[in-house]
């Protein structure tokens, strides 16, 4: 079992980040990802601040942003991230049918990505 | 240079798929991906039909579907697919600002995906 | 352009490996892979000897071995290796139809691999 | 624990696919992969039909096809798929010695794939 | 050819980051990576600041940090990053022999990583 | 549970390698990786000998070598290898602060690797 740092055993730098996450998300405790990242307080701080900036309201809808994060995580084969961002997307309103369509895209993208690379397809001039 | 099969040298099975792609997309010629895939007419046919089914109108907006495909392709490190689906997303209305936000998500997801796996973070019970 | 070491500029350790490769394969010159690997003579030597051992005649047919190497290279997204092992498989008798079937498997495996990981499917007890 | 849909709780579309899989393979129940994929009946249906088409008898021996699928799955780092296709290959006659040779190829391919990419080896003109 | 934004065509936010990079590194122009990232000024700014923080003097020697970045980039199969961080490591004193040893480690890690995953090796209790 | 071969059930070829590993490392038993690899004695023997050669004293410090192996394993997303090489690096003196800096580099490299590939950044002429 990898090391997870709980609030009670955390130092002040880690607690400060945990407090910000809990406040921003309205949750009683942070996810395991943050407890694991707390082994390096500087990385914990930087990652949280970057994530908050990247996922802040912008030109894309919050649910779309979350689904893009989920798609990237699934394509990268990260089981933890696929589970956590699927949960986050559901919390933001993703329906079962939307999830099914996203899954179908992940599968097709994996297939065509691999074939395009295996065949060394040259980029069409029209794409740029 | 890998082998690309142009319409003029293609057999009837390949031409039939090329014709469907050109009609469905309203383009004069198919992209290099399809010309490369034409080395195996059965895979060309199946891939095109699967793609059409997966990308058909559904619960998700067509632009969102295209951006999810782009996100998965970028996360998988497929240069050709990143270029082709970025072009397709632009054609469906993706703005420069939206593209920038997507890029930021791809970068952050890569970072947190890798850290979650490196630290072997156990999936939170609340995710399921 | 990355550094490639040709026979004429190579030292005796590198030349010895190049000579073995040329003799074993009956070719006039080694592929670019070996010229690039020659930047580290010890890695060149160890890699060549390991490869020769792994690809030696055994319980699997030489063409099957070459196609397995090609499948692994395509699945790993290595463009150079996909090109070199496709050429080697053709030289060992792979037909266009067999290549098409291999391509189809690569595509399907990419799709089901990704979905199995995205869905965190637990391994069936019957598999072990 | 991710969601798995058993036959008894499945709707008619899912049951129809499960019945086809059980009949085609002569098994009493489907593997967890299919139970997980059942969250999206359309993807379940399309994936099963594509897989059946790709793995149908052809120019390559059925065991060779299964070993190619296994090689691609191992190279892609999919633990579930490595376990399921190893079991399938054994059921089709793969011996321990053949499995050992396949493993050796997977390892060597991973090493040479990575080095070829790290060194950005240009594709030899002779490969095309 | 992907879009690269040169200093002369860049807006003030991008120019400010380019100026910081040039000053910090004592170079006349920034690398293509930064010119490509400039399509999204916010991502350019955040990435540069994060990189500067991560690569700042610390408990690890600067050359070791650069070699770790190179190792991660090679293992991830990023050709551009492998080239840029190899150049950076050389500039910080990496010798040809050290580079050869790093390459050998990359190759071996790729092989054992893939085998450990293919065989689903359970983590030893002693590791935690 | 995958198959692990313990010393008591191993044949003479496997026992010989296990004995060498135990002697070289001064441990009472080998890690699960070697017990899993023992399904193919030839691969076990070759992998151990290659690893010993690659990790032998050289121009790079033993701890640096171990950290490079760890970085490559983390970047490749191998959970087992990340755990085993983190334990090995700790045994060779890696401190918590050094580990934190390594983690930060892994995260940043993942982010910039992915962005460089997604944007298809051309290699700067100055890198070669």
C-alpha cells in the first residue's frame, strides 16, 4: 500500500492546500490523489494551483472541460484518473448516455491513433 | 514514404468507401489516413462504418465529440490524429481560446495521470 | 538529423558488431537503427546479442516471431520499428492479406485495451 | 469496484450480445470485459461484431491471430487484456515454450522500440 | 508545418515570457517548443513558471535533474523532448559515456517495465 | 493471481539465476519480478545478465543510475517498477526531498512531452 498522508499527520503547508481543496470543492476530505501527492508539499501546492487555473470557468463549459480531462486520462490508460474524473463528470451532470458516447470515442480514437502511427501516415497539407 | 492508395489506382471496394466518405463530408478527396488504410479494404470499410456510427449525432454536441476525439488523440501522442482532429474541430467551430483551454487540460491531465500512476494511488471508494 | 555512425568512421568494437549483423543477415550494410545505437558500443553489442538470441529458431515459426515483433512495435507506436519489422516480415514471406489481418488486430487490440483499462475491468478468476 | 452488468440485470440488447458471445465461444458466461462494456449497449454490440470479424478465420492461423492480439496487448501495457488473451492463446494450443518466446519478443521489442524513438532513427529508404 | 509564433509577431504576454526565458538561459531566441506553446499565452506562462520552479537548484544536482527529465522524455517516446533535453544535458556537462549509460538504462527499463506489466507482477510487501 | 515460481519449485536453471541475484544483492529471497520471469528460464537469465551489466559501476553514480531507472519506469506508467526502483533508490540513499524533486520532474516532463507531441513541434536545428 503506497503512502497516503492524512490531514491529522500533515504539516502546515500540506494542511493549507488540503483546506483550499476542501473549501473549493465543498467536501469533507480530499481524494487519495492529494494525500499521495503530499509526500512533496511543493508539488502538491503547484499541482493544485495549476489544476485550479486550468479548470477555472472559461470559453469551454465546465462539464466539457471535465469530460476532456476524462478522455485524456482514459487515453493515457490511468485507471485512477479515469475513475476520479468519471465521478467528477457525473457530479457535473454527465448522463449515462453521454458517458457511453465518450467511451465509444475513446475506443475509436485508440484504434485510429494506433493505425495512423503504424502506417506512418503523413500529415495532410490541408490540416495546417 | 509509406504507401498511400489514390482513388485512380483503387479497386471497387476501396472506391466505394472513398465515395461514401467524400459524400458524407462534402470533400473532393479523402485524407491520407484513409488512403493508407486502403491497403486492407476490410479494415478500411469497418473503420469507416464504426467511425461514422461513433461520431453520429447523439447526446453530445458534435463539436464536443470532435474535441473529445482530439483530446484522446493528443493524450495518446498521435501526431497525425492530433493534426487531423484539430482541423476537424476548427471546421466545427472550435475557437482559438477553446483550443488553448483544451491544450491546457491535455497538459495537466498528462501530469496528474503520470503522478497518480507513479504513486500507485488507490481508487477512492466514493468514485464507484 | 540525429547522429548515425557509418562503418568507415566506426571504431573496432562497433565494426565487429556491424560485421556480425551483415554476415548473419547477408546484407551489404546495417540499418540506421544500428548506426544510431553505435553511439554506445556496449549497448550496441548487448542489444544485437540479445536480439539474435530472442529471434533464433525455436518453438515459433520465424515469420510468426517477426510478426509478433511487428505487432508489439505497432502497439507501442514506434514508427521506425513498424517500418523495419514490416519490411523484415515481408522478406520472410508475409503476404499483403496477412499484413491486412495483422493491421486489423492491432487496431482492435488498441480499442479493447483502452476500454478495458478505462473501465478498470477486474481480471476473471478463470484466466489464471 | 467498477460496474459489471450480469445477464440477469441486463436489458434485451445486452442479453442478445451476451447470447451471441456464449454461443460463438461455447461458454456458460461472458468475461468481465463484456459485462463492463455493457454500460453502453451500442459500444458492446459494435465491439463484439468488429472483434468477431477481425478474429474470423483468414490467411493467418487462429493461434497466430490470438498471439498477435496478446503481443499488442502486452506492448500496450493492458494487464486485463494480457491475462485474457494469454488464456485464449493457451486454449488454442499455445505451449509454455511458445509463451516464453513470445514474452522474450515483447521485452526485446520494448527495448528496441524505445531506443529507436529516443535516438530519432530515420526510416531507411529500403523499408518502403 | 505546425504554427510557431516568433517574437516579432507575438503579443505582449508572450513576449514577456520569451524575454524571461532568454534572460534565464542567456540565449538569443527561445526553442520551438515555446514558440508552439505561445498559441495559448496562459499555458505558456504557467508552463514556464512551473518548469523554472521544478528545475531550480535543490537537493539534486542540476545535471542529474536534466538527465532525469531526459530519461522521462525518452521513456515517454517524445522525440522532440529527447532531443531538447539531450542537448540541455550536454550543455550542463553530460559526457558521451554518461549518455551511453543513460541510453542503456532507458532500454533496460523499457524491457523490464513491459514484462512486469505483461506478467502482472504483484508489488512486493517489502517495497512500501 | 499471476504465476510466481518460488525457489523450492524451480528447476536448476532458474535456481542458478536466483542464487546469483541473492548473492549480488545480499538478500534472502528474490523479488516477485524474478519469480514471475522464471516462467521462461532463458528470458530470466538474459534479463538478469543484461540488468547487471547495465547497472554496473560506470561513469554515472549508482544512485543516479537507480533514479534514472525509476524516472523511466514512472514515465512508462509501470506501477510495479515504480515501487521496486523507488525502494532500491531509497536503499542507495535517496532522501525524501530528492524523491520529491524527482516526482516533480516526472510530472513536468509528462506535461511538456505531451504538449510537444500534440503541437508537433519541429526539432530545433541547434539540438543536433
